[in-house]
């Protein structure tokens, strides 16, 4: 009887509360899985013509190549297509990759290469990464997909204790260097704490692994192909908010870009700013804001591209020139990879530094849903970090 009264009371309460909800507009539909990122389309870092795309000196070997307009997920798809076509030992596998995956990165590959080379795995990150280690150990080129970087942690032991140490513990008799693990990472606008994380720093602490984060379609294709062919296990973290937002002319066919080498996107003399992935477009906006406020100011922007190994020489050379440094990343500030950069640069550039190294990062909390805009290092926060260093 008591249960009936409680249920009746709850029903009455629900009915009484209904009018309070009528004033709220319903959304037209859910946002796309990959989110929105304003400003990317108009970024000066996007190569919108064939001439711009092929002007990169790192692509000098394909100066006569054709280009095709692609977004980032299409460039990732084409890189795997090239890898499968050029290497009969290559296989692509992961959760839902057979029908194209959550972000459509593997669309059409199973139809083209068959279910023996492109196939779904059970929903177990530990299992699919362990399977990839085994495939690579016996000579295959194994390209695994973890559906979100947030889900990689069940496979953490397989990556840091097995894949990273396989060659070392066998005295170079065996290795799983043919393993590449792809995963979408970083903020997406509505992902919350399980679909927004940036776990690069966890893996940067592990000798034996390489970690790569591309910023654009050209970079994604070239770096992924380089990762697939590298003789070490490589983790490729793809900023998912750029899957559709980043569009440029991408060289058709086969090419690679160097791992472990940073790229100067904008030269400057007064300060160095370092970032990677989607954060670079935020930094581009922040730099434009500050340079508009301070006529004649020239800020250098560096895309690190590879987190492990990272190009300490390029960053140190820049800071020795400018005397100031700011690092920005979405991962929490404590123990983030920015701390490693700051420590290494102050060791190498101490006498040239004109101000303390600034870090503008995510806060030391789980990644929030409704407070995402306050959590991520926005252009305003980054501009404030730049000015703090300049005014020191």
C-alpha cells in the first residue's frame, strides 16, 4: 500500500512539474559526432590550392602529384587504402571498422580488400590491441582502431608493458614494430568526460612507443603512412573535431611526413608558442588577437606534431631566438606534456629566457560536459598567457 502511495505521489509530482518545461525550446537534433570548430575553414594553415599543398618542402618528392579536396577523415581513409594496397600483409581492425566506424574513417575498405583484411573485433580494447601485437610480431602490418582515446585505458598494459618493451626484452630478436594504433582524441564540443580526453602524456612516458597528433588532412595522411611503416609501435591520435572541419587539397597517392619533427607554422621574433592537434587553430586566433593589439609584434607558432619523440631542438632554437615560450594543450596542466617541454627548454635556454614559461592547459578536473568552454584553453585564455609572458 505504501509503495502504491509513493508511485501515485510521484505521478502527481511529475504532472505538476510538466508546465515548467514548456518554455524550453527543443533542439532540432543532436550535434554531429565530430562537433563543430569555427575558424578552421579560414585558417591560413589550410592548403586550399594544389600549389599551396605542394609548396611544402617535405613533399618535394611528389611535386608533380595531383591533389584532391578531402577532409581529415577522408585523408585517414586514403592513407589506410594506400597501406592496404601497397602491403599485402597489412590488416585493419577494430570495433565497427567493417561498416566504416563511428567517424567513417574506414568506409569502403572492407568492400575493397575483403573481410580477411578489414574486420570487426569484439568490444575489448585490451583484446584488440593484444591481437595487434601478435599480428605484428609474426610479420603483419597491423592497423588497429580504438574507437575513442578515452577507451584506450583497458589496453594500457598491452601498450606500455607489451608493445613498448617487446623488442627490448627479446634483445632485438623479436618486435611488434608493425603495430599502429589509431584513436580519435581531444574535445568535440559535447563529449563529456568519456569522449573528450587527451591522453598523450600517459604514453609519452613510455620508451618504445611513438606518439603522433596531426592537425590537418595533409598531415594526417602523411603522418599515418609514416607511422604504419615505422619499425616501432606508433599511437596516432586524431583530433575528432577536425574530421570534417579540416578540409584542404591533399596529394593523391603515396607520401609520408617525418615522425619526430616539428613544423614552424608562423615565424616570429618576439615569442614562441607551441601546440598540437586542434589546439593550433585556437592558438592561431589568440596570436592574431595579441598581434592586433600590439603593432609590430611577431609571434612564432610551432606544431609539435610528434609527442614522442618530440623535436626539442626545433623548440629550443626558436626560444633562444625569441626569449619567451608558451605551451597550450587540452589535457590537464599537472603532468601534461607541456610540463616536459617547459623543463627541457629551461635547461637548454635558461640564460635566454626573458619570462617564466607559460602553460595554458585544461584544468585538473575530469573533462566536464556543460562547462567544456571554461575547461579547454580558449583563445582568450591563450591570449592572456601570451600577454603575461610579454609583460613580465
